[in-house]
C-alpha cells in the first residue's frame, strides 16, 4: 500500500494511527524472530503517541522504523550496532529524526545495522545477522540491511536508512527495492555530525514505490543553512531525449557478474526504445585512487570518533572493545598524517569537479548497483591467517594495504556505489532486473547535484516498462 493511500485512509478515518501501529507491532512480534531486522522496540511509547492528533501533519500518524545508526531519538538506544556502545542512550533527537516526527510519522523501533555501518552486509556481533526474507541463507545487504528486510516483510510501509558508501542502494539492489541517495546537503543534518563522514553520508529511506520516494523527498528536503554543505536545486532538463552514459566495468577492476551486465544491457535497450541516446562511457576517474581516499577519510573519521568515546569513558580503547574490522579501520586512521587528510579531501573536490564536467556532456550515468546478487550469510571475507595480520595492524609498515585486503572481497560485490558518496551527487537504485533464479539486482543512475527530478523522471519511465512487462 502506498503512503498516499494510507494518508487518504487516515484522513477519511477509515483507519486510525493506533490501528496501524498495533498492526505493525503484531507483525514484528510474530515474524521478526525469523529474520532479526528489528533490534529495538518502543512499542508502548508508540501506542501512546498514536493517540495524539496527527490530522494536521503530512503523514497522519503512519508508523515507521528508523535505522540504529546516525538517526538518534532522545531517550532511546544509540548503539550504531556496536558492542562498545551497547548501553548508550541518546540525549537528544537529531534533526533528521525530528523532521520525521514533525511530518507525522510514529517511530515504533530501530532496525539492525553492522557495527558502525562499515559493511555491505548486516551481521553485528551485538545483534547478530539479519537474513534476507526471501532466502534465509542470503544477506539483505548493508548497512541498512535491517531496514530493507523489515520493509520486505511489510512490517511498515516505510523505513528510514542511511548511505555512506552505498548503504541504501546496496540493500535496494539485493532486495528488489527502490533506494535513493539524495544530493549532499539536501536532508536535515545536525545538531551533531553536520558533515557526516565529510559529506559522504546522508540519511534517507528505502521504499517499494517511486511515488513514496518522491513524496518523502519532497517533504524531507531541507537546506540546513548553518551546515557546511548546502543544497541547490538544479535547473530542470526539459529535453525529452536524454544523453546517457553507461558502464558495466568495475572501477576497481574486479569481476562483474553476468547478472549485473545483463541488468544494464536490458536497461540500455529500454532506454533506446524510449528515444534516449545511450553510449558506453566512463568518467575519467581512477577507481583505485578514489577508494584510497575513501578508506583514508573513513579511517580518520573513525579515529576521531574513537578518541571522543575514550574521552567520554575515561579510558583507552582496546581491540576487545570492538569488532576486528572496526579495530583495523581505527588503527589505520590513527596513522594518517594531517596533510594526507587534506590531500584526500582535495581529491574529493577534484572528483566532484570531474563529475560535474561529465554531466555537462551526459545527463545521466548508468551502472549496475551491485556487481553480484545478494551474498550468502556464511560468506568468508578473509581467512584466519589474515585475521592475525589484522590484529597486528599497528605494526604493519603500510596499514592501507591491510585495509584494502580486508575489504577486497566485499568491495567486489559493491564497487559502483562509493563514487556518488564522494562527489555528493544523487544516485538511485531501481529494481529493474531479476535473474533466472528470481534473485533481484538493481541498476543505478547518477545525476548531477540537485537533479533528483531527473532521476525520478527516468525511473518512472523504466518502472512503467517493467510493470507493463509483468
């Protein structure tokens, strides 16, 4: 059921917010033991909140689940899926979540995420694996894997998510959902974390329909003036025939599956039938250098976060306080020099300028969202011998080498998403392809900054073709 339909039903008093909240609670209580998507339940508070008058709000008391990462709600857990913060309670509601509440959503709980959102699967040691609702041996992706799984199970009609390297679009690809990463600066930020991984990370939602995505963007879009990154809506492109570049080559030269290639080729064929000009072309950006800068910035951000935690708990953190992958990123970040961070951010600005120039020639850039369909939950990403190297990274002469090796296998699943995070552009994953085993794999479109309307336009055209085909 679409959000607009629910709004109409609530407005006409065909259903009440309390009935919707109770229906969602019943589903979670009876089904979530199967998939482990919801890690915190605020059911009693939600029932109380559902008795308020939401008639003057946009969303009229529709229940929602928020992500247990970067979406703080006062007096509720703020763990980021981490062992270290397992008892942490938020002392304030951040601006993104406050906007959700002001628009008339009722928050009924929080969804699962990997520790600090560092993975493209959802398997935190604190909360355990979230499994794919359609195949319990597969992962729904990450880091918004709990959100995607909850939406697929129809617990609620909308879930919030966040995307710092593909964390909205990756689960969208693996789960057959729509995942928009909006333009940097377009969503409410603050009062803590105005930069969000230096602008790479942004909050939004996963949805089952484009109409929901458009409605949410319309009402959530905010230009936070006091923030370092502001949002400017780009001029509308009125031409009906667009010029679109596409690529099926991994930017880090890893293998791309036949499914991913077929998904893009099928989309290219449909785009040409729609009258668009489509050419195979890639932006002049070295993918490995781009990932070097991505890992470096995330390492420094992690080190800063851990130092703040140390100050708060008045002791030095150890390897036992966190998952091994987190420890590696933290230790790498401690060894980055100040000038290296400046160089990395300058590189991000350069990549952004390159993409701006690219979009002056091409309206859109099309790739697979992911290079493969959803991985099995028992996939091993590194062996025991390498774990020993990870545990002693502080002694390694080149810690970036360890970081690269640690992410090598997981990056091969998702090499296409980080570019939009680094440049700040909007990107959307669309459920346009399913293989012979009925596994979905998304296709991704990127547009110039402030060009969400163009993404919505091309999405509507292609989703209409897909609906007619079915």
